[in-house]
C-alpha cells in the first residue's frame, strides 16, 4: 500500500474507471470522497444541482471543449456504496474519452483509486462486512452458475450470519468459563452445561468446516480423474462427459500415454476432467512414464472415477478400486453392454449404448454437493484455515472438559473465537486485508 492509502479514508477523493478498459457501449467513471460532487459537476457544460440517485443528461466539458454526452448520478453520503459522497459519470464506452475525463478529475484534486479501495471504504464505513466484500469479488469472478449462486449468498450475508451464529454462543460460553475461574466456589460446571454446550458448538463448527472445504472446492473447480487399466473405456467416457473428441479412442491398448485435461460444466459447477494412461503390467518406456503420472493424479484428485472393465476378475477389480482413496472415489463398471462374470458394486455405464451416463453425472454432482446443510460458500484458503483452527481448538476444549481442566477449556474457546473473528474480518491482520483488496480491480 502507498503512504496515501494509509491516510484517513475520508481525507481524499478517489476516482477510477469502473467499467473496464475495453471499448463498450457504455463506460462508467466512479468518484468517492468529500469533493466528489464538486469535482464532477465542474465537468458539466451547465453545472447545476443534482437530484440524489437520479440520472441527469449532460455534456461533459474539459478545457472548454465538449468531449462526450452522457449521464451523471449523485449518491450522497451515507446512502452510497462506500458510505461517502459518490458520483458516477456514465459515458460512451470509449477508453480515450474515459481517460480524458479521469485525467481532468485527477488534475482538479482527486487521486487515482488503488485496487479495491472503493470496497475497502465500504467496509470501513460499515456498508459491507469483509465477508460480503469477498462475496462481491467472487461474484465478479464467477465462472459457473454454482459460483454465482454461492457468491450471491455470501454477498447477502449468509456466510457471515452462520459465523456469527457460532461466535455469539462462544462469547457467552467464554464469559461463563471465566466466571467459573474467577469464582470457583460459586459456579457448578455441570449446572452451567459446559460439556453439552461445547459438544454442540463443536458439531456446528465441524459442519461449517465441511461446507467451507466444499466451498473452496467449488471456488477453484473440482478435479475429476479417470483411472483404470488399458482399454477399459476411460477415453470414451472422457469424450462422453466433456462432449469433445479430445481423447483418442481405439481398440489398441495404450492409446493414452499422458494426462489429458478438459473443463466441463455439470449442474452449474465448473470441473476439470482428467484422462490418464491405462495401467498394465509391462508397458513401454513412454507408456510407463504416463502410468507414473496416472498414479500421481490420484493424489491431486478431488474425485476419482475408477473405471473397471468387464474382463476384470472380482479380485482384480477390488484391488483396482482400493488404489483410490475411499472417501474420494466412485467405481464405474464400463462397457455394461458386455456380460460381466464377476460383478462388483459400482455404476454400470455403456458409452456405446449411451446408458448410465446421466446416472454417473448425477453421482458426481451429488459427491460435490453432499454435506452442505447450511449452504456451500465460496470459501477462500483464509476461511478454511481459520475454521480449521476453530475446530481444532474446540476439540481440545471438549477433551479437557471431562478432566475439569477449565483453564485449558477457557483458553481454547478463546482461540476458537479469535479464529472465527478473523473469518468475519473483526480481527483480521492488516496484511490479510491488504491481500484481499488487492484482488479487486481499480474501479471497485
């Protein structure tokens, strides 16, 4: 951050192009601060009072010359996005016109806004919480329907309400625990219900942990890996799920010798499907390298589709399925139109007969959706780390309570509170805040 950005938020007036730098039908300049109205009305061909939140048609003049005709809108404090006086100039979307008007504002005393500074001011002035600000960023960057819905929920305060629903009872519990420590003769831990309250809060925090992990997965996009022996039908399934012909399909085994990736949408989610080299006992040198990468892909996979061909024995099929993590796998019985002597549990699919594809898609969707009882949020790494710390602290407190170690219980509850307060931004370090706002564009 520059020294200017460390000044009080209301001491300067900032300006920036809010509509991007590409040519468009409409361009928007946003100005916020104590001089916003004065500076912007000076650009009007006939300066006059503006009606709040009403668009006024005007010609914009710089150095006595008309540069464009457009709309000017005024949003007086505190009823604006930033909580300060805000004015927007809506022009034709010529990047040069926008730059001429911006230069005029900067020459008149405004300064160029830094990335995310409008949003930073909105948070500082109580117009947005930090979580809502992050939801706004995720909404701007959303690339799928599911991301849009989750970001909108965060922007409207859903995630923050869930965190506050944990913080408030934790504050009450911490106060009661401190009272016990200060006046041990006047308090009864059993009557206060400490063990039961701890257990309930731990369970609710663990549910939030599960939802934030899935939210982080939704945010970056899930990675689905096809894994199985040669000629099992992985490439055909890859093409069927992605709707492409990226993977070569041939009766000759070993046609896929490296990882092939393709993005695909499933029920509004952005996912990446990975086709891997088929497994076999005596591969060639290049094929062996591909098989090594296939094994490595299991580690990074969010979900593994273990493709089991009909000729595999029950024993071989079970060994193959067991190679993938138990909590991140779905067994796919490929070529289901071919008789299978030793069937094992799994989803039967036949690409050639177009059978079972929808059921497999539903299973993948269910895997990524399951567990979100409170609604998946587009959690960032910052959120997941903080919630993980809260869960760890409450686990320690829960284990210490039956032993009567109330000092430890109180301390761990305090640590859980600190972690959750960091999620909402009430106790976020300055470096964390700077990193969040830097991800915004200049005009936001």
